[in-house]
């Protein structure tokens, strides 16, 4: 028994004058069987990399699905520790294109558990990856049932195209999910459900760096954030109205910002330690660097600010609008476009100043999104929106419409599905951004960076799978 054991490993010698952690040298050999064949004209060429706190140089074996890797690994084994080994197998083959009528997976959604009526989060796909620039290319969507054991049962599929999807939410974008096998076996089978497109947002490829600036309005009228009656109430079970509005809009629009670092400011609060009222304070508590990492970072800063500031009125919009306008005025070449998100639950205290600020900002590369939360009347917000009557101040009219206002209460799902409520809100609150963005670029003669022309092989449809 002893001899075979020592052929496999040796115990580190013990030196009482130079104590060390006792370890055993272990030799590892790796073999694989019945690997999937991923090559077209030959067997796959498996390449193995082993990781244990460090990566070891990979070894490649050509043309086999049952490789026996010759290289052995000598590692220290510690009895008292769990040492995880990871073996990565990868396929190496020349880069190619499948413009042959087959489908290529370009996106997988998240899993929505325990529901027969899932609402998937919005996601971003470059047009080049989705349809290779061909708006009539066939796009196939497959729907699966995810099991706890990690398996996936096929529910059904349907096909569409970029041109159809670009119509947005309409009767044209409600699809029957069909399982071909069930349809062939069951005469009465119609479908396995339907999929409805909730929103579609197209941003032209201007090669710009879209900077998103988020502002959160905090007022005394919302009540004590520690009480369930407050719109700022931090429930352990669900998001409050402010957080839902922020997450719904922010998670979509953040994908168009290059570094996803967002300055988040609040206004309408008394700040420590002296209780001074501020209409422009950093939510993260750092006025020199108010930037937050992603929408999750903004959410965290928002929650932390509720614990340190005292919500207070009045509701002044002009300071934050002017704040963003100063940034936008310094970058007019089309390289950046600014979006100001204001979430409010009250009326405006400085209406005249706010209208003047919007008129002044209408010639700058910026848009303003206002989300109203709570039961208050928002007549003044509708006036700022300017959809029916262009906003004016002191006899001057806004050069273009840059404001979009929506009351969150109009989008709340009656069944209590907050994900659906957020999806509906995001769709409408972002609806005017593309046109506002393009109107600024076009009136200034700013053109997008040239893109390569779409490629369609002759005589063969191109297809994509989501």
C-alpha cells in the first residue's frame, strides 16, 4: 500500500527549525470522452486550460473527440482546504460566416420564474448583430421552459423581422408561439401562447458618447421615508415609486452611455450638519464627485441619501435644468447628448424660471424626461411637455420640443405586476428621445459616422435566431 501511494505523491519533509504548512504533491492527468463535434470538415481540436489560482498554458490535440492530454500537472494538496480546479475546453477554428440560411443565436433573455405570463426586461442588440443591416432578414425567436435542474423544454417559436419590430407595440407585433411537433400531431392544436412586443427604441449610430444625468426630486410632501405611506418608503419586499421609475428608465437608457458613470443629484432637502436647504446636492454625499456606477449605483446612492437628509420643499426645477444646460452648452459638435431625468411628486414652485430654462436649453444637445409619481395633479408638467402648445417664455418660443412628461400612475398594472408597469412606463417615457436627438443633429447638419452597407448574399435568405 505504501509504495503505490508514494509513486503518486510525496509528503513535504518536516523541519522543526523551519516550520511550513504541510502539503502533499499531487499529479493530475486529464482525459475527455465523447466531446461534441463542432468542426465542419474534420473532428474538433480540443484545447484544455487548467486553473488553480493561476492559468496554465493550454495544450491542443488535433482532430479527436476523445483527447488524452499528455501534459501532467503537479499541484500542492492541502488537507484542510477546499481547492477548486477548473478545466476549460475550447474549440479553435477559422473565423467564418454562416450566411447559408442557418440561424445563429444572438441573444438569450433572463429566466422569469414561476409565471405563465412573463415580462422580459428590455435588452440592446446592435442592428449589425441582429440582422446584418438587412431589415427584412428573418429573425426567429424560440421560447423555452427553464427547469430547476438546468434543463430547458421547448415551448414554441415564431419569426419576424427588424422592419416588423420597428413598428413598435401594435397589432402587428403580437405573435403566436407554435411548437411544430405538437402542430403536426394534434389537429386541434393552435399555439402554445403568444408573445407581445412592449417597446422598441432605435438610436441612430452617430458614434457619440451619450451622457445620462439623473436627478431625483425629494420633497417633504412625500412623508417620512420610514413610514409605509411615504412614496420614498424602503420596503424590503418591493421597490417604491421613485425607485421603480428610476430603474425602469435608467436600465434602458444606461446602455447608450459609454462609461455608465452617472452624476446623480437630489433637490428639495435639508442637508447635514447645519440643515441648509439645497436644490442641488450629490446623492452619494460627495459634491466633488457625484458620479455613481450604473443605475444600481444610483439606486444605492438614493437609498443612502434618504437616511441622511431631511426631505424639504419647495420644488424648484430651474437649478437642475440650468446645471445640465451648462454641460450641454460646452459640447455642441454632436459627440455628446445629455438626458436629464427628473422624478417628482409635486407641483413646480418656480414655473416661470423653469419655462425660461427650458426655452434656453431647447437649442442645446439635451432632452428632459419628467416622471410624476403619486396622486398629485400635474397640470404644470403637461404645459412643460409642449406636445400641444410649444412652450414659451418672455415672448420667446422653444426652438424644439425637448421635454417628455408621463404620470407613473397611468402605467401601473392593475394585477400588481411591477415589471409590466415599469416596461410600460419606459416605453412611453423614452418614446420622444430618438426624434428629439435626431432633430438636434439634423438642424445642425451633424451626420452620423458612415457605416458599411448591408450585405445580402444572392439567392439566399439570411436568418438570425434570438
